[in-house]
C-alpha cells in the first residue's frame, strides 16, 4: 500500500494500491538499496589517518547520510501525489517549489554544490583506485584523463536517469567485489558467511536492480 498526503491541495490522505508486487517489487527494492552509496574516499587516506579512524569515519558518514535521507523523504511524502505522470529530471524541484518558493533555488544551489564536491571526491578516489589496481602502470593523473573522457561520453550519449542507473550498478558491482575480498580474508566463519552474503546481494542488485522512476 502506497501512502501519500497532498497537504497543499487539501485532499487529505491518499491511498493507492501497490503497482509492483512479487519479484518486480523485490528488484525495485534492489534499485533503492544503493541510494545511500559512496563515502569510500577515506579508504585512500592511509598515509594520513589510521585504519581505525578511517573505518569509523565511513560508518559515521553512512549513518548520517541515512538519517538525512529519511528526514528528507518522510516530509516529502506529505506533498507526494501518486497520480500517474511523466517523470522528469526537475520534478523534485517543482515539488519543493510547492512547499515554499525559496526552496526551489536553494535546492538547485545545494544540488550543484553537492554534485561538484562529489565529482571531485569520486574522481580522486577513482584515480587512486585505478592506480592501485594497475599497480601504478596507469598513474592517477592518466586515470583522471580516462575518467573524464568516459564521463563526457556518458553525458553526451545518455540521459540523467540512464547515467544514474549505470552508476548505481557500478557501485553495486564494486561493493560486491569488496565484500568478496573481505569474505576471502575474514578470520572466522561467521564473518566470512556475512561478507559472502553481502557479495551475493551486491551481485543480485547489479544484475536485477530496476530504477524507480
């Protein structure tokens, strides 16, 4: 059962039956799991910070991001109307504008700032990962050029939703590999089984996850 309350139009509580059930609903959940993703930049700061501090930083970042997402989505449900309509890239900005006119420009500024900082962090992390995986056969600077070229190609040939889909699957595949590595190096069977289950989940999300738009 989907619940939405359109407080602005005075329609009260709006209930609508679920449109996805069974395996399709499960695959949609797979697509939503990787919404809270990233925060792996501290992995490449071993020269500056101890492992325990970097692990704690990643845990705190994921927890804070999860709380922010929940605090954002719950009030958003108050103005969400589950009527069939075309999904566009700027729909969230239009919804925020209905709450208060100032929220739309603030959201655009926040989105641009967040994505710019994320692009810098992810590019730095990806360049370091590429250098690490190739054992410095491809240096970080050359990695930045390769990543920039790939980003330009994706931006040219794809739309926003398809690019988000590619990125989410790449994240899920990356997490599956990391979980598999952790399972292989785990010191006891409970941890090994846990990481192995996480690797299987990441692989399932990569193969079967569907977008929510």
